[in-house]
């Protein structure tokens, strides 16, 4: 770990510029962009071999399934860019998913339909965001390692969701609310639009705003960032809050698709799916660098791989094994791409 | 803060913190047991004590492997699914008898451990990523071998003795876990391997420069964690009469919590085997106490409260550790 050079916020390493003069090194290029190359290769494979792949329906199925993971990964990418990690996202999804039906199914909610739908959105997402902010507060106030700090919310959070609903399934039928998971705008599923907007905003924020530069600066070298006047603790708290907000949105998407909320299951294992997408997308866990678009590509790659295997008759369990190999392989090839 | 920390030699500061945390976990465990013993009639009864020990021995085993991985500044996310996969394999081989079933199960842990160790020590993947990948591989293999359903173990052989039997009045799993902790303690305190683990966790680069076999020690740490997790899986199969590919979800995070409660720092370099066991028992007893509390009839807490209580407990432990950290630094 000590041997990896600490990249500053602006990553313009001289060798890359110099290398432009030399002939294009395809090997190094593909190692560096392994995830993108893998995604393109998989797409080509599917066009040739998988029947009915080239249809809008297939595209929509895959995008719909991947949307929640990408939405959570956006927040996770920012957290990992600060050198942290957020294990609590799945539990926060369960909480926001448990809260929304409690609001619009309540007697008050049935009387004031429009207001309760609005409240269901705002309160659930805000609650997840607040608990995310609590993660950030806990981590910065007590100087706790992020993995331990968010482990608290991972354990307690799902319990809170279960206690809220008494562990019961909450079935519902609420087309207005479920627009976020079932609706379409110009044929595009709404959650896919939400996903793309979040990715675009986060990518823009990381590159173009002070807050984004501060995230990368403190992730690269926290002491240096603190000494140069970056409000390290405040930035971190916001980053964990944003991760919580993303998880809150994802929780609402999931329950809308299912037309029911089950606090025992919503978001289960999501933290590892999101972390895998971020890792495959090329954001290093040491912090200081981040690619939100990379996380999108990573999530798409993992999803498409699973789809390809299932569509070609490989059992889901074997797909899990392949997923494990792909995660290790992608991260390994990126490491080699950087050192090469 | 930097000026204050500089006054202390780097080596003593974290170990002093860990020592304080370890004392606290022992005190907390004793207090919880006293509370239970005074409040509930059958808390210290043979039935309750033995069933708590029998059930928690599985988590004790996964936490022991996790404890060593964390002491090298690593982590092993694969312990839960390794146990699940091992329980399936052990169940498949159980008709051949106790020993073949157990050895086949342990083989799973050996294999997963070797893969994890290779990825961390040779491919230089971050332990978190490497063992996340190992976790998925073990889980997928378990489901494949079990054809997505539980595999019943054979009751014709004495395989189930490993999970359900007693020896000298104590459950066999408790004996196994106890033996593993004695082994772990001896390994940590009386072998060069144990000292290397702490040295590497404290400062990997310095250990490398000193000529310690860093990669080899890390490799074997993950193999050991895999084998211990698969032992938990064998007990799982024997105790519940089935190999269960879907079990083990969240065991890794429970184990991490137990290790943290036990005062082992995730930064590596310091740790204690004995207090990890105390951490496991503490988290396990919280559930037990909640059950007894419900039994009294004063309050009715649903089982879902146990995760809330565990989370809050972990939070208090971490906060207490942090407070003690600042006091220790100030007083030095």
C-alpha cells in the first residue's frame, strides 16, 4: 500500500502525455480500460450468439435491473473517493422502503393522497440521508474507521426497518408513487432516467465543483487537505449523507417494482454489489481518484455478464462464481494497467 | 493531535488502546452474565449455557479466522459463504462417516483459503476485494453442488455427533471451538508466525524490509481463516442435520463486529484471541438476554430488536474505545 504513489487531485501524470508520441499501446490501453473493453466484448458476443438480444425489451430489462445498483454506486463511488466505504446502504434502502408505505398507507395518507405521496418520497429519502449523515458524523466525530462506523448502521438499520414494519410484508397498489419504478418517459423506464441523471450530476460535481475537488483532495491525502484548508469533516459528512440519499432513492425504486415492501429483503447484499461495481469501474479503494461513469460501466458489465450466462443456459450459481472471478480479474488488470 | 501522538512511540499507543478495550469487553461480559444470572431463573442453568455455547461455537470459529486476518490489516469477507459451501460438501460426504465428512468440509475451506491467499499475497489485490470475490465463488460453488436446496446429512453414521453430541458434559462444537482458541492463543503468543502476523499488520513495508516472509505469512493467514470457517460449516451441517448453501449470509459482518468488540483494531498490528471469544459471547448473549426478557412478560420485544440492540452496542463499544483513545493520548 505504501508503494502506491499518492495522486493529487489533478491527475495529469507526465508519462501519459509523453506516451502520446509513441505508437498506440493496445495492451496497456485495454488493461487500463478493462471494464469498458469487457463490456463491449460482451455486447458483441451477445449480438452474435444470444437470440433476441438486439431488442428494446432486452435493453430495458437489463437497464431496469441494473438501475438500483448504479444509483447506490453513485454514492458509494463518492464515499470510496474519500478513502472510505459504506456498508450501510442496503440497510438504509430497507428503512426508506419501509417508511414510504407506512406513510401512504396510513389513515392520513389515504385521505390526502397527493400530499402523502409527496411526503412518502421526501420523508423516506430524507430519513435515509439523515442516517447517512449520522454515519458521517459518527466516523468524523469519533475518528472511527468507515468500515466499522457504517457496520453499526448495517446491523442496526435493517433492524430499525424490521421494527418499523414488525417484519411484515407491506403490499400496496399506488400507481402515482410507483411511477419511479414502473413508469416510463418516452419509452425509457423512469429509474433509468434517475440513474443517468444521478451519474451525470455526480460526474459533473466531481470534476467541476469545489465540493468535488475537495472530495478528491481529502481522499488523496487527508492531512494535506486539512492543512490546506479543506473542511475535511464537513465534506465527509456530506458524502456519507449523499450515499444515504442515493440508497433511499434506490429503496423506493425497489419497493415500487415489487409493489410491496419487505424490510427483511429490500437491499439485502446491496453494499457488496455496489462496492463490486465501483471496484470493477476502476475507482481505487485508496481514495483520491474516482470515476462515476466507471462505476456505471462496472455495474453494467456485471449485470450483462449475468444476463449473458443466464440467457445461454448457465445456472445462476455458476454465474456467481464467474462474477467473483470477474471482480478479481478486473481489479487485478487495472492494477497492472496503472503500474505498467 | 499529531504533536500529542508523536510523544508516544508508535508501537505502544495502539496496543495500549487495544489493551484497554480488551479489559472493557471482559468487564462488559461479566456484567451481562451477572445481570442475566440475577434477573432470570434459568439463565445459568445447564440447558441455556450449553445451548448458547453450542450455537455460538460456529461464530467463534469464523471470528477466530477473521481476527487473524484483521491483525494483518486485512479482512476476510468469505467466511460466511465458505461455511455454507463446506456444510454442503460435508453433508454430501457424511454417509461415509464422521471423518470423511469433516475432512471433505475442511477441504472446501482449504481451497477457498488458498484462492484468497493467492489473490491477496501474490496478485496483491486488496483483501476486501479479493475475499469479496472469494465469497461469491464459494457461494456459487455451494449452490451448484447442492442444486439450490438443502442437502440432508446422513443419520446412519456418527457425523451428527460433531454438532449434536456431548463430550464430558459439554457440547462437542464447544470443545472444537475451545481447542481452536487455545491453538490461536498459542500461535499468536508463542510462535514466530504469530509475531510476524502482528509485525506485518503494524507495518507491512518495515516487515518486508526486515526480511520477514510477508507474503507467505499473509497467504497462510487466509488459508487458516478458510479452514476455520469451513470447520464452522461442518458443525453447521452436523448441528442442523443439513448442508445449507443459503446459510452464512452476514456471518462475515457479525464476525467483524465480534472482533471489533473484542478490542482488535482494524488497522492491524494489535489483537487478542481471547477477547475475540468474549466479543462473540457478548454479541450472542445479547440475543439470549432479549429472549429471557421476553419470557418474563414485562415487555414484548420482537426478535427484530436484537439487531438494533447489537448495532447500538457496537456503537457504544466503538465510542468508548475512541474516548479511551483520547484519554490515553492526553495522559501520556
